[in-house]
C-alpha cells in the first residue's frame, strides 16, 4: 500500500474565534523528490499564536495563507528521501513545511538538528523561535537591570516562561501573569518567578499591584487589553515595554468594552517617559548566535526550565490550535505528527 500524505488547509477565514469548519483535512499522494530535492516527513508541528494572523487577510507584516492552501507552520522533519548532497536520509531538520505529514524541499532554509544535543522538539520551543523571541525582546528592548521588576504576561507559555527566567538570571525580580492557579503555581514553584498573578481572578489589578510593590520597570507584553489595563498604572519612570504579542485581541471583531484608553495611555507615556516598542523576532536575527550560545547553557545549568504540551496526530491540530487561543495549552504547544 503506498503511503498517503495528509494536510490541513484553511477552509474559510474565521470571523472571531476559529471554528473546526475553518479547517479541512485532505489526503494527497506522497510527493516524489525531483533532482536536488528532499522528501521531508514531519515529526513535530509547532502551533503558534501568529497563525491566527495568517488566517486573516487583514493587512499585516506577513502574507496570509490563501483559502484552500496548507496552513503555515514550523516543523521538525526527518529526511525520508534525498536527491540533495547536503542531506542524507534519516537527517533531522528544522523546517517550515506547515500542517502536513510530508513535503518536498530543495534544502533552502533547513537547519540540521543533532538529536544528541537536545530533544528535537525544543527546536520549535525553548531553543527555537519562541525562545529567541523571549531572549531578544527582553534583552534588546526590555534591558532588565539587577533589582528591577520585570512583569510578563502569558508567563507559563513558550515565550513568557523564558522571559521571566532570563529576567531572574539578570538579577531582576520576575512577576508573571497567567491564567488559573495551576499555571501560577508552576510559574512560581517550578520556574522560580518571585510572584505570579492569575489574570482571571476578580481582584487581579489589586493582586498585581501587591506583587509589584516597587512598580514595574519592564512589562513584556504578550496578551494586550484587558491585562494591559492592570499593568499601566504600575509603570515606573523610564519603564520599557517590549510589545511581543496581543493574543487576547487576535479574535476580536470590535474594540474592547470601556472608555477610550488612548488619552490615559499617552499621558503615562509622556509623564513616565515610557518606551513602548513592538518587534517581530526576525528583527533581531543578528542575535541568534548569542541566543544559541546562552540558552542551551542555561538549560544545562538548570537555570531555564521548559514545558511542552504535545497533541498527537495531525487531525488534532485544529482543536489544539483553537485551545491555544483560549489558554488551554500548558507550555509550548506542539503536535506529534509521526514517531
Ligand atoms: N513578536 C514576535 O515575533 C512573536 C513571536 C512569538 C510569539 N509572539 C507572541 O507571544 C505571545 C505568546 O506566544 P506563545 O507562543 O508563548 O504562546 P503561549 O504563551 O505558549 O500560549 C498562549 C497563551 O496566551 C494566553 N492567553 C490566551 N488568550 C488570552 C487572553 N484572552 N487573555 C490573557 N491571556 C491569554 C494563555 O495563557 P494563560 O492561560 O496564562 O492566560 C495561553 O496559554 C503571543 O501573543 C504571540 O503572538 C510574538
């Protein structure tokens, strides 16, 4: 029986929260590599919040996925067949082949992974794009100093967990914001943050204020409004705010309820001399050698811990992705596509 390949395509552009019918699972024949090409067999697929943006055709920094096209995504793959001198059958590579079991590549953009150095899944998480996002955004924009307070939202997740742990390594006080008591306990007890506050708690703003008695010198923004409303009054003079993500706003179809926040925000920017800077991880590509020098060493030294949340089977990717947008994941969300 010839092997059949499978892919998940964008069936329709979601309005608000994505729903199962926005995705479609399709079978297709396993492609045959031509001259210079490789056949890649996906082992892990990374699910990331940015994929919600790719499902939309609103103007953005990246091209959307077309309706009927394979969903985009980072992958770790095994070379199943090779007509390319640079790769041999059995090599494990970091790839960007999307939500599918098999793909062809000419080798461009692939990075070989050494499974003896780190579990291969980490190339999509703590040692990959999310880890690099945390490292570069915190150090280049946040610039935490010893004794300062660094607040980070989505603190148990792929990016936030690394932000708080690097803040600790730099001698700062780390305050996490996460959804629910289990995630908060993990952030404090396992990751070693000084405090973690549950953004779903009724008195969240008061709890956050109590957790930051000297204010916030850095706020690593991962979620947006309404969590940002609780952080804004806490900023110290000259606070730095790397704006990494706004996941709470990605499904929004209208402005959040409440008054227009812009006048208060601008008053704070002026009087507290805030630096608010958005970034995309690729802006800091030149920092990759530093990242790959520091973070593996910090993991080895036990100073950075990570957690993965692994769904099994391509067919379960849509549900895991929809869950990620609602905080159902606990750690870096991956899908195991093949053993
Ligand atoms: N700028 C860049 O280049 C770049 C690169 C990578 C990631 N990002 C951004 O970084 C952020 C974190 O990404 P990640 O990959 O590390 O994801 P993650 O934190 O592993 O997972 C997403 C988390 O977001 C939180 N969340 C979801 N909806 C929320 C809401 N309405 N209010 C508050 N929190 C909510 C949930 O955590 P709780 O259960 O704790 O609420 C959820 O577990 C995202 O905004 C993403 O877009 C940006």
